[in-house]
């Protein structure tokens, strides 16, 4: 079944800045998490998608630092401006959910772009924990893109040497990976192989997202957004498992 074919009617409440329709856990699992696996490839490029939520930014940065040290990637594109929907000024999560999930809901409140901030986290982790430095010439920084579509459109300008069948590693949080893949296929290239590597947080993956109200909110948002954007032709209408 393709994303557009799920019998779900995404209802966006503009006042609350969230989807307000019911969507079952089984459907969320199918849309967001099933068949998302690291294919263990090595490649020239990795895309590290930005986020302002602290726990996710740290997890993504640490994963990419390890990938680079292991020799699985040669160049790292880190994306993210200052005005994404997880930023302190744009965050759409209801106050009561942020307060009840305070251990995982913290948003960075500084003047850095998401991309630059994650770069700092990545380099600090590489230096202090992994005991090496990622050369500046191997980091490409995008501080202008503020959503996943803009991230991939920027990547398309940078990755001009990609050929059909090439591999790219894509790093983001579990609930966001399917939409990131669909967006990459639509706006970057549909003829390359994407290796999805989920940055584990302990809260936003298939085995745990449903245990917190914040995890459920984020997963529900992305599942609905995948369906809606696939129907509108904004992302690739990916074939996924239907339970």
C-alpha cells in the first residue's frame, strides 16, 4: 500500500497547530517505522537533518560523528536554519505536553542556526568522546533551510556529482525518517539509494514513541503529514507495509 492509500483523513487544526484526527498505532507503525533499516553501505555523502529539540539534535550529531570515524561517509551535509517548526519561536507543541515531558522536550534557546548548532555538538562529541576531529573541508553547512523540503532542495544544489545508483546516508529521528525519505526521493533524486540511519533517543523510535505524549504527538503529526503530502504530490508516494 502506498502512503496516499491509507484510509486516514488528516485534519489540520490551524489554531492548535496540530492534526486533530484519530490515527491508530498500527497505521503509525506501518507508515513511519516498518522496513526502515540501515543497509550498512558506505558512501561519499551523508545528510544530517537539523532539529532544535535538544535530545534529538545530540543523538543525530553523535550518530554522524561515529559514521565518519568508521569511514562510512566522506562528506557531511548538516542542514537547518533558525526558523524550523521545532525552533524556540516556531515550536508547535502544546505547552502542557512540553511541561509534562520536560525531560525530553527541551528546545535550544540561543541565536544559532540548527545546522551550526549540530555541527558544534558533533565536533565536540568527536573530539571529547571519540578522540578525533572531523576536518572542516568535509562538512557542508546549510543554515538557510527551515523544513525538510528546503533541506533536500539545498542538497540537490550541492550533490551535483551524484549518479544513478549512488548511495546517500540519511540521518534523522525515528518518527521523521519516512517523510525525510519521501522528500529526498521527490526533491533530491529518485534514482539513488538512500540508507536510513535512525538516531536513537530512547523516546522517539518504534519501540518507545507511544510511551509518552510527546512521542505520540510527533509520530501522529508525521504520519498524517506523510499521507497528506503524498496525496498532494509534495513527497514521493512510497510503498509501505499495510497491517
